[in-house]
């Protein structure tokens, strides 16, 4: 005996519908994509952001004036090291001078200039072993002793004092990208006529030492 066939539905109801323009899931998906794109663009913009800084247009010697005449403005991306350099948004104070030799093209470092001038004296910077100068501080008086190298030999002449009672302006440990260098920059105020021999000794291979001075106020 044959079973009677069941009637077929006239229309099948689809299980899934094609999402429309107002479907919440579609809107949420679009929002997430747009948010991701904005985040990527923000990161790119932040990492490529530059700031205006001063750069030298000419070499400047120790004690020479630094003005807008020997500076230009450049855009640079310095990130965490930006505080070490002078922003072009900051005006150069009248009477600003170089504390160390400055080379054309380099960015103007905050540590390279000063307005703290001493009448009749000039600033000079010596690089010394940081442990040898660890006990010195700003305001201390020192004598500068030099042992010049014997020409054509690896020996040195007897040390002699070339400056007495020089005042320490600052003692700054030097650092590189990978850490400390083991040296400190000692900035000294010396009489103007002693600047030349001190600079010559620091560049001709002489051994330079600074020792506590017997200087007394009023000398």
C-alpha cells in the first residue's frame, strides 16, 4: 500500500538574510575598520612629527656670540632627546655665547651656550676621567697643569701650571647612545689670555690635569 505524499511548502523560508545597510552587525564592522585606519594614521603622524630647532650656519668659537645671524631654523624629529636642544620657538637671549666650539650644521644644544659671562674671563671645556673629577663642583677653584709631549717621542716633559685659580663652571658626565663614556666635561672660567694655551694643550696630545687650587678670594 503506497503512502500518501506529504504536501510540499509553497515557499521555503531562507535561513540567512543578506545584511542590509542598516544591519547593526554591518555598521559595527564598518566602525571597527574606520577606527583601525584612524589609529594607524595617528601612529604614522606621531612618529613622523617634526619640530623646529636652531642649527648653526657658521663655526662659532668658545666665548663668541651666538645670534640669529649665525643660526637658521630646521625641522627635526628628536623624540625623547628634544629637550637637549634649543627650540626655534624660544628666542636667543641677548649676550648668548658658546661654551664650546660649535660647528656649522650642528643643532644648537642647550648645554653649548650660556649668558653667564664673567668679566675678563672665557669658558673652556676639558674632557676628564669622571672619577678623577668626581669631587669637583661648580665654584671650586683649580690649577691647570700640563705635561707636553716630547717631539718625536712617547715621553713627556715635566708638568707645569699654565693656569691658576680657574673657576669650575660645571662638571657634566658624558653619555653616549649605549650609556656612559667614563668621561666628564669640566667647564672652566679662565683668564682671556690663558684661553689659547689651554686650548692648544687640549689639542696637541699633552696630558692635562686639574688640581685643587690654593686660590683665595681677592687674589
